[in-house]
């Protein structure tokens, strides 16, 4: 990238200046990612990397006088990392090619970058260096909190309320750098996640992803182990799965159910099997004991749920099993 004689200084006032190799090493150490600056002689390269702590998250103010900065498939494979960056344009103009998308950015615009995919930044302003702020967002915790998988390459223009607030939070954090952390930081980190969600939520929800299917399979395994516990609830499920309650609810909603419906379905199926076993073995096990063993706190509640599900009372179902029925459990598949 060529600069005019009256171009602004690089880096900005108060930022330390680095050569090519030192800049790359610092950027990799701070972000965990490999980046390569291209289109400029190594001895003419000038860049900076300034870290900012944003309520437990890390943002990097990154800039240089190269024509482009890229992260290749090879870089992605060697790094072996998996998270996101919310990238905000803070100086000059650029173009970003990422995830089969190409977007033009001016000051105040934001783009979401999936660190598990290649990305290239092109400087589009010859009078100013490429300058962005990249906020690192751990994938697991972000997806768990938001309840959806953001797609890399989504661009949001300047002027959005969420974008302005996110930019202001980062700027305030930069001014307060070095101040002691406070108990409020964990709450403000959730504010950051909410702003990222508001910025990059898909306008048209995509079909269920393989990632959410894997998470739901983990949830099902936990429920299968715990559904007979009457105290087991969605909060305990979320804690054991390492997910937010919001995301757990989202996973059920995507599949047309709720946590309660899913658990009660398992409990009633289990009760029907126990009734079938009682009939075949001709045991004297009380029906109330079966109800308690399936996770119900009282028999009346169990009987109501059972009648609604199978169309008859538990005792009538048991009588049917003693008759000429085929012994099949009638119910929905969970």
C-alpha cells in the first residue's frame, strides 16, 4: 500500500511501532493465530498490536501499512483453534473476504470472523493504514449463551445501536486499562455477548446444525440418566451439560418440544414398561411405588399424566396387559 507524504503517522500516537517479524510474533502470541502481511517490502513494514481487556475478554487493536493481511487454510490447520472474532473497523477502509463472503468496511462497520476459517483483509485507503479492533469470543461459551451458531462473514454497518454500544464498551475498557477488576465484570461480559448476538443474529434462522445435534445428544444422555429424580430440572441439566439455560431451552424449541414435555414423556414410557413387567410377572408392587420410581412426586399427578398420554388410567392399562393385549407400549417416541 502506498502512502502520500501527508499520510497520518503509523502507528497512532501512544502506540508502539513494530517491524514485520516482531508484529507477526506478537499478533500470534496475543491472539493464538497466524497472520501474514503481504504487498509491502519487509523493511518498509510498520505495524502495531495493542491488547485491551474487555471484562474478561480480549480485544486487539491491530494495524499496519501492508496492502493485505491474510490467514490461510494452512494457518488454520496449524493453529487448531476454534473461536470467533468480532472485527470493528476503526481507521481507513478495508475489504474482507471470509467464508465465501466479500464485504467492504468503513469506520464503524463490523464483521464476524470465524477463526476456524481463512480470512483476508485488504486495505482500501491509500492515505491511511489498515486499522481494526478484533474482539476474541470463545466459541463454546458464546454459542451456549446466545443459543445459536453465528455465521462468519456477516457484516453490520455503522450506526446500529448494538455496534455503537459494543464499540463504546471496548473504548472505555481501553481508557481504564490497568484498573482493578470488579464483581460487575462478569455481568458486563454477558452484556458484550448480548451485543454480539444483537449484531450478528441471522435474519433467517438456518436448519439445525451438526453442532446443535451433538449438544442435544449430550443433553439426552444426561436426561436418560436423571429423569427418575423428581428434583431434576432444566437448571440442573444446563449445569451438567455446561450450557446456558437459554441455550438448553433453544435446543428443545428447535425440536418442537420443551424440557418438561421431554422428561415427562420418558417418565411415562418408563411407567408403561414397569406396568407391563408387573403384569407379566404378576407382582404385587403398588402403583404408587411405580409412580415414585418414575420421578413423580404423587400418584394423582402421575395418574393424570398417564391418562392424558395413554387414554386410560394406570390400573386400566395394567388390566389390559393382563388381558389379550399384545403388550406393546403405546406412546410417542422421544
